[in-house]
C-alpha cells in the first residue's frame, strides 16, 4: 500500500483511468464488429465511418497505436469493397 498522499491519489486516478480505457476499448471493438456483420455496402459504409472516427479519436488519446489503427481501417475498407463485388 502507498505510504505517501500523492501515491494514494495516483492510485485512485489510475484506477479511474483504467476503467475508462477498458470501456473505450470495448466501444471500439464493438464498432469494428458492427462493420464486419453488415451485409449491405451502404450499411457497412455508415458503420465504417463511425468506427473510423472512433479509431482516430482513440489513436489521438494514445489508447491504440497508430499502426494498429491503420491496419484496422485498411482491413475494414477491404471488407467493404468485397461487399460490392459479391452483389
């Protein structure tokens, strides 16, 4: 256990931030999954726009690495393009 007042404060803020980060990662994963379950291109494009926005936002907050963001966006774009070929 911490012996200093500042360490106690740090412990409390770390716990709060940990919960926020977990929630944000969950939101992000759900947004990506929402794109992948779409069967229509227009619907998938709309979900992709939301997921892309979240990816960029959380990249800026250092929650996700910039290379992972680029890979995810590329993967989702490929998926959307594959929908148009199937129809």
